[in-house]
């Protein structure tokens, strides 16, 4: 099976470093992970063969990234908590502070991301509520190897991930694709740099849960019924 026919989620799961390539081409491998590379590239008028060549190169020379597909549920949960849940809790208050400052100082600029601080506050509330549900209910079940019983909470979390994806689209719309205007001040630069890191982290976070943690739990459920 050639790479172009595989889904973005499969490729992100099986080729370490693929997610970075997808970020460059703005391909959604977390919420849109079920689309094939060929399909996703066609929708964005991209050259699928060029992307495929980059992925093939990565597959031949794997980077030193950890292959989380091989980790136990407990190891992956620990990684997600430390690398993403804690990091989002640090990122958002600072991004909101910077957004407020930019909106106040540059309110009369046509490039001003008006409404961004409010949107980030909304994302912070949604994410916090989502992460708490995972930390209190779903993750302990998965870490104890009870993935076969977790079908319902996983379905709810996947739906909330789709909502986070919609919120990211809105964030991009408010910031012109997180593109700095030419005369941007340092606060504005710091804000957009932070937003880019937040976007990449959130997409990687959702990918690890949707395409690895939850898929593995679904596999356990299938094996349990077999």
C-alpha cells in the first residue's frame, strides 16, 4: 500500500516526524486524521507526491522521537499529562495576557486580532473541563488496562476533540493564519509565536489520544469480544 492511500492518522502514528511535515503543509492529522494523504492533499491543491517523498525519506531515516505506538497505555497517559496537560495550563494564561495587551494597544489596526483574548478564554475553559474528565475518569481506566470498558467516555472525548479542532480553525481565522503584520511589536510577535506552539502542541496532543491511545483501547475491546 503506498503512503498516499494511507490515512493522515496512520502516517502520523507510524512515521516519527510525520506530524512536523503535516504542520508545514497545514494538513489536519488529529481531527481530520481519517482522510487519506491523497484526499487531504487534493482538497488543499497540494502535491501529494512531494509530501509522500518527504514521508518516505523520514521512514527510511527515522528520527530519534519516541515511538508512542509501542508504549503501554500507562506510559502514554503519563507522557500526555506531563507534556500536554501541564503545558496547556501554562500556555493559555500567558497567551490570554498577551492577547489582551495586543488588542488594547493596537485596537485601531486593521490587522488587530479583535476577540482573540475572549476566544482563548473560551478555549481555556473547554480544555480545562476536558482534561479534568480525562484525568479523573478515562485515563485511570486506560492506565489500569480497562480500555475495553471505556467505549462511551472515549466517544465523548473524541467529540470534544472535534470541538477543539473547530476552535483552532476560529483561532486561525482571527489571526490571519497566525500571520504577523509587517510592523508587529514584540508583544505581538511573542503572542503569535506562543499561538503557533500552542496550536502544534494541541494537534499533537489530540493525535496521540485519537490515533494511538483510543485506537489501542478500541483494539482491546475488539480482542475482548473475539
